[in-house]
């Protein structure tokens, strides 16, 4: 995260839920008996107790809790860690049988409680992204990108998205504008990508998250790129309400330099370290996010790194 992209205080210590629910079972539905579940890990941006929220949306493997400007995600291990994610320590069954839209969720004294669930966070580890190592030289990055593009293309033949069709040229222009530090063009492309595509996190939004993650890696010790990244992040945050609530939350986090663990690991595997095979494993994990969300995010990462790595304003580390 760059210095100018810190989250506002309200993002770190939210008060009341202000995000309208979009989907899930309602509080009047039939539910499983009360359950006590252990939490394996908790994201570093999850607010410290006490806090109160409301279930915003619930799915089989994830429950989103609106808490101020944050959406806290209670999810299973397969979903991975994230800055606002609470990962359960063992199988909890279908979470739609544990939570309902509109339910109150309270965090007090090491326990997160809803009407039917008590989550014990006493032994939970706090997840934070690993410190980023020095970036590899462009030739090494280019070789890794070639391998990733091949695997990503194979995935796209099975599950294509709007990024492969109508939005393809917009993504190319967006990435080139970021490489050239052209904020006006980048913002114009941003306006077109926001909310583009179907689903709770449209493809265009996932792509933007990937681009921001890549720009963070490239801007580490480059003042001009840091300035451009911060300005673009501010533009993303200012426009985040144009899309779905879940996508808007991911965009605001990304604008401030915060990403889910699979995204963070994928960028690190491409840009750092001496293991040329790590990127393939990291891509595999990232592709597990949603039906196409992981692939759309990876496409944004690859597009930005492709465009920017050869146009870096400083020598590679």
C-alpha cells in the first residue's frame, strides 16, 4: 500500500451498517440449531471489538456482514484469507443455514455472535499480507507472464467473460494509459469498465482490482508511478458506488492497497522471488475465486504488468 492510499478512520473502525442487502435467505426462514464455531484467521482490517453489523448477503460458503463502510466476510477455508475476511476453522455446512439477511451480528469479548452462531476468535491468527521482496528484472517477469497467459487463455476457452469480447480493447487502453502515466486516459477507461459485466462482482471491476494490484508492485520505489497509482486509486474510490455493493467494497479496498490473499500471492509470485514455477500455482489458487472473478482479476494483473514492465521509469531492482 502506498503512503497516500491509507484507509480512512471510518474504514478501520466502522460503526453502523449502511450497506443495503442484495441477496440471501431472510431472517424469517427455517434455520439450523445454534452452533459454536472456531475461527482460524481474521483479516487485519476487521475492526477490533466491540462492533455491531448486519448480515448483508449470505451464500453457501460465505456470509457478508455490513459494518459501517466495510463488508466483513465470514467464510470457509477454501475462500482464502483477506483483509476483511473471517475464516472458519472447520466445515460449517451451508452458511445459508447459519445466517440470514438482516440478522444482527455482534462482536464482544473475543466472540462474534448472531442468532444461531457463536464464532470463537480467541485462537485466531491475524492475517496480513507478506512484505514484498525486491522485484525481478523485466526479462524474468516477461517469461513468467508468458506462462501465465497460456494457462489463462486455456481457462478462458471454458469460461469466457466480457473481458474477452467487448471490453478487450478497453482493458488494453486502460493498461497502456497506466504504463504511460496518463491519468486522464486511465480514468476514461475506468469509467467504462466500472460495473461492466454480470454478477455480484462484474468482470470490469475484478479487472480494475487486478490492475491496481499490479501497479502497487511496480510503484514500490518509483515516485512517478506511486503518484499515478495514488491518483488512480482515488478515482476508483470516488466512483465505487457505481457498481454492486460487494464489488464496490473490493474496489475501495484495492484503491487503498488491500487485496485478498490469492491476489496478493499471485502478484508476488510474478514480480518477486526466484521460483519461476510459483506463478502457476498462485494462478491456480486465484482461479478458484468465483466462476470467473479470479480469472478476470488475473487478466487485469497480466494486462498491467505487460504494459508497464517494459515502460518502467526506473531500472528494475
